[in-house]
């Protein structure tokens, strides 16, 4: 999968929103490792933003320009993760790291992944299962690394350096897509079609045909109407596979970006602090709005309500402001998506068809499912005649049941629920705004999994599970002691 190259952009620093480490304190080996691992996750956000089941569709880059502009094959991410994981395991042993919480929270992910292996052995589609297993292995590895190595605030901050740097670049890319790339590409395709492509160099026209941007119908080259519609709508995706994936990244990382923008810049001069906060609000807010994500918008309203109840206001004022947030948020939602609902909300109807097929597949294969990442195979036989084909169920939880049977689905759902529930109680009482922001992002991302397939995207899933493990350890190790926030 390739995209029309974006315009070259200057890298935007996130230094203003990162915490200022205490001077004079020696950086430990774990903190150096957290920094390196954070940059790896940042690289995933920039280059491994496609679902793993599409790995065979991604052409490896052949030049420096292609390395910069295009996504990389997702299996490259595993090649990088394995040596990092080995180094992390050695470091955990050297540092005598211990599991921070109840045994269920290390046993459930192992049971889940073990069941994926059983399901993969029995599947009729081993290639899809193998690609998916590498992704799930990465999820488990990132979770355990987070829990064993990143269980203090300094390690968390070092981890966030690379993640938020890449996230900032991703948002800048999204803004560039909306303001420059998509309008220019739309205009170029229209002019090319009108002029018989005489305004396009032959090698570029050939490449666009290879990528499906230009198609040939009855011997005539014409712009792909699907691509034209994409550019016209202007829904941005940044460095990720499609707009809802970017919405997931913003749900996951924007709360902590915002918390750091307000909390970590207090000692800066007012103009600099104001600029940092304004830049954070603009990039996150504009990028999220331009994704056009319906489910993401509703989740964002709920997340705003969570932050509201953390404020030291009277209950009456909190409920009044909450009512205003809901009223304004739903009002904007209704206006923003009125054309979508007037056209019949086709994507919602499509998702119900995916989910119906997932339930039926689970009923037909209750023990082991059809194999990790194989939803597309039974769906091709079960889908409604007028429904579009889908490779994934657009519901991470239902897909676990469909792909790996009832045990696999239960292990995954129980793992996520128990981890979030255990973290929620401690984070809410802690008073640590940064940790609460990470939790709010995780909660929003896992809720979005009800309608998306982010579990299959390394950029999103590996970052989320690393932060989940980190927060699990942080809440167990730090919050029983009264320690100031940043």
C-alpha cells in the first residue's frame, strides 16, 4: 500500500510539552532503555501504521525518498522488537524487577496468547495466522516490558519522549494533508483527467496506475473515483492507515499531551507556555476534527467528562458544565455528520453486518475459532449480498471470539477489563494528573476497539499495551506513597 507523497515538513519539537527532569539525578539504565523503547514506538507510529494482515500488500521502500515518505512492511517492526525485548528481559533480570500486581494480570495475557497459538495450529489459513501472531506477540511483549521496567514516573516520562515526538509529527502530517496535500492532489487529478494526463510525467502516471490512483476504463485513463472522493472529503489519517486509526491515536495520546502541555510548562515564560498549549490544542483538536470519526467524537465527549470530575469544583458546577459539554458536543456531532446520517449511515450498517458474521462464526467454531486474523475468510461466505468485503470485524473484542473461539475472546476481554478496573481505582485517588491522562487515553482507545480494529495495528496496539503495563506498575509502586505530580 502506498500513498501520494506528502510535502516535506519541518520536524516539530515536543520539548515544550515534556516534563523537565530534575537536574543532578543520574539517569539509570532502565531510563535509557525507556527512552530507546519510546523512540521505537514512535517509529511504529510513523512507519508501522497499517494492519498486519496487509503486510504482503506493502511494497518495501527502494530509495531514501521512499523510506521517508511511505509506510514500511509491518513485519519489519517485529525484527526490531525482538532484540529490544531480549535486551529488556536481560535488564529486568539484572534489576531484579518483580511483577507489580495480582497474578491474574500476568496470567490472562499468557493464556490469551497461548490460546492464539492453539487456534493458529488448527487454522486453515496459516499465513494470516502467522502475521497476526507476530502482532499479538508484540502486544504481550510491550505489556510485560511496561510492567517490569517502566514502573516509575521518570521511566514513563522517558518513554513518552519518542512517542510524543512521533505523535506530533503525525498530527503535523495530518494538518498538511488537509490544508495542502489533499486539495492539491484532488486538483491535479481533475486537471490530469481533463488534459488526457499530458500534464503528468510518464513515470508518475505509471506509478499512479500501479497504485490504483488512475484506472483504465474502456481504454481511457481516468482518476479513480474512490481516490477523488477521499481527497474531496478531506478526512485525514496522518501516518496511519486511515482516518479512524488516527482518531484512535489521538484518543490514546492527546490526553497525556494536554496534561503535559499544562502541567510541565509552568516554569516557562508565559508567551512560550501559551504557545506550547496553543500548539497542542490546535494539532490535537484540528487533527481529531478532520478525521471525521463518529465513534471517536462520542468517546471524546465522555473523556472530557472524566477530566471535568477531576477538578476541585462543586458538584453543582461540575454537572452544569458536564451538561454544557454534552449539549455542545452532541450539537456539533449532529451538524458535522448530518449528511452522513441523511445518506443512511452506511458504515454503521456495514459494521452490524460484520458483527453478525462474527457472532455466527463464533457459534460455528466455538472452541478455537477460524484462526488469528482470519475473519475475512468466513465473512466472504456469510456477508450480505449487498455488503462490501471486509478483512477485519471492526470490533477487536468480537474478532477475538470469531478468530480464536470463546476461550480466546474471554481471556482477552477479562485481561483488558481487570487491568483497567484495577488501575482506575488507584489513579482516581492518586491526584497524579499525568497518570490519569494516560489512563483516560487508554480507556478511550480500548472503548474505540468496540468499533475498530486497532488491535491489529502495531503503531497503536504496541503503544497502548506498553502504556497499560507501565501504568499498571506505576499505580502499584508509586501511588501508595504520596508523591507530587510533575
